[in-house]
């Protein structure tokens, strides 16, 4: 069945979205502000212009849902420094190569002749290390649990196979504590939160239950299709209207309360939760993952010489207010002028999944 495509949705989607929109409007007796915390959710909302379905007294804001955007500049400086060491093969995703440190990015390091490679999976680096025993192979990776699980497997395999020239430089993020941090902000106007269903497929959503309870805000695990998002919003509105601060799962077809126990066991065998500096938000307790001490021989943070920390954001950047749900990228005077994806001035523009980068892409595509 072929349908007319509007903003990437077909006719039947349109009917379903319109039906959900009517339900949302009919359920509301108050103004509400709902925060979504996922670059994917931001992108889908903008790509399909889901805002046009929502009543004017329902405000959607975008929280800190992009792990790459949350990496401090000094981590990129560290990566650049290691990539320039002799005998290092430096591996990362294509996106991480183009994110600037204080003075340059990894693409420039590659152009200078250093051995910087794009890899598509963490486990690929084990093969590179085994083929190059006289080199130090460093994998640079950043992400939420979907990336953590891949790195956990790579490090676990490196130990099992006795690969002693593989190192991981990671700055992985743990989302629930940062959701708690945002909701605890005394200026926060956020009434409810949509969290990404794909992470719940791995780690479940039980960690959000005490957050919903102590912060008195409902949390809804939400999928990425346009209808998922409006369904998630409808669930959040209903919870708000009934005064229930609980966790609901819209993404039941893939996510459950406990997640994938096998993958969680692998992650917790290799990594432990640690405090993490979130660019734009500061230090978040339990906001990241670090390799456990028994895997320290693979930890590039420990094996390679440290650098001093350096500046965080350009003057005038309002990333932190965006991540707290207080401002939109369109309220930043630098947006689309001095700050663009190829000249980012702050956290939310550096990654394609960052809020400012997503707004830039959809604002200027027409
Ligand atoms: S547009 Fe740039 S400077 Fe403005 S908030 Fe976003 S990242 Fe910061």
C-alpha cells in the first residue's frame, strides 16, 4: 500500500499521529513541560515536525541525551595527544575524528601522517592489535550502554586472548544520574521526562524508579518512531494529570524493566559506574563508566601520560541552559552565525546528535 509522504510519514501514520494528538489535547487540563533526553528523539521530533501535533500549552524541551556532545574538550585533547605518540595506531568512529579539541581535531592529526583509523566496531581493534604486535592500538569511544557493551566485549576478549597491546580510551555516560541532576536543578520547570527505549533494551528502566519517586516526576520509556513519541507524550500527560510520579514503558515491544541481564552482567564485569564530568553541566555523581581496576592494563587513561584539564565552552554558549530545559537553541545569539556544526562553540553543537546541531540541520535544510 502506497501512501502520500508528508515529512517522511505516510498517510496512515498521519492518521495515527492526528488521533494521538487529539487524545493528548483532550487529556490536558494544565500546561505541562516535558523533557526528552535522547538525540534520536530530538532528531525524530524535528525531522517529522511532531511539534505541529501538540497543543500550545504543552512544551517539549531537549535534555542531555547525546553522550558525544557531553564529552569535555580535555578528553579530545588527550585523544589527540595519544594519537600523536610514536608506535600508536589510534582508532575511533568517523564522528569522533571531526570533533575539535582545544586547537585541532583528530582528522588534522591523521592528515599530518599519524596512524589514525576509522573503525566500525570495537572488536575490530582486537584484530588490528593482533596484526600489529609492535604497535599500541588505542580505541577511543564514547557513548551510552550500547557503546559500553561493545567496549566491554572488546576488553574482555583482549584479556581472554592475551592481547597486551590494546588500550581503551573511553568516556562513557550513564544517563539516569544526569536525568536526576537535571530534575534536581532548582530552576527546572520540567514536569515529566521521556527516556530512550533503546537504552532500556540493555539496562532496563528500574534505575529510573527511585528518580521518579524522589523527584516527583513521571518518566516514560519511549521508542523512536513518530507514533512512539506521541504515545510516550500521551502517557506522560496522563501520568501528570493523575498526579502519578511513576515509570511507564511505551516501548514494550523491545524494552523491559530489567533489560538484557546477560549484557548487563558483561558490562558490570568490565566497567564500574564512576563520577563523570558532563560538558555544560559539570561533575555528575555516577554519571559515567570506567574500566574496573582488574582491567587497568587496558585503560588508556592509566597507561598514557595525563594532560591538564582545560577550558570548557566558548563565551556566550547556553548549552547548559538548553540541557536543563530552560532555553532553546534558537534563543542562542550565536546559533547559525559563529556557531555551526563545522565551527561548534559549545557542547550541543559538536555532535550530529546534539540539540543545537539537530536544530541547525532541520532549520537550514529548507
Ligand atoms: S548554538 Fe553553539 S554557542 Fe549556542 S548554545 Fe548551541 S552550542 Fe552553544
